[in-house]
C-alpha cells in the first residue's frame, strides 16, 4: 500500500483515538470477548505523551490516518532499549502492509538513536504479525482490568541488527 508516514501532531489526536477504538473493536474479535475489548481500551495509555515526544508515527492515505505506531524509551530498562507502543491499523486497510511500513519506520528511527532491542506487549491478535517480523515471544502476560476481567498479552522482544541495504 502506498501511504505517507510522518510523525503525529497534536491536531491528529482525535483521529488517532478514533483509529484505536475502531481498530481494536474490529480486529481483536477473534481473540477477545466484546467486553474484554471494550474494557481493554484502558490499557492504551500515553498516546498524548508519544505525540509530545515526537515518537508516534502515523500512516496517511491523503489526509486520513489509517495507521499508527510508535515507541518510548521512558519505560525501557536501558538506553539501548525501546518499547513499541500504539500500533493500530484501520480495519479497512488491515493486511495491506500499513503496519509493516510503520514498523520499519520505527525500527529505523530507533536504530538511528542507538537502540539495540525493541520490546512490546502484543495482543493475541498482533502476535503472528510480530513473529513474522523477527520478534520472539518471551511468554504470556495477563493484565487485570478495572472490570475484574483478565486481558491476555504476549511479551515480545527483537534485536535490531543493521537492516540490509535494498
């Protein structure tokens, strides 16, 4: 898919929040109940901070945000590590390479900053995508939601080696 990727701006926040809600509700149905999906939205925090830090990228088709993905080093154990955050794709564009383009963009930016390892907490829905893109599973992690429900995630990690020249 031919889309433009750029860093998110504060004026993008409403579109990003809509994207997150629509993506989550449509794409996670295979692995989570509707109640878990709706209540699990509470786990998605810090979007404003990622935008402020200049570490949230968005994929655009014309002026429409069709994907997002970013990283933070604020939660990392070392300066050579970053945590991927807020990877979402519009259901209408799922499976068209948007997430892969955003992942490459973020990996390249992290590499340029000297980051050697990426970590993330993947939904069950996203696990296969991250495995295909070189991440390894570190095992399950279950979060207790405010509703009392359990929300299963998979902790993942990837070493960033220099990407081969194309």
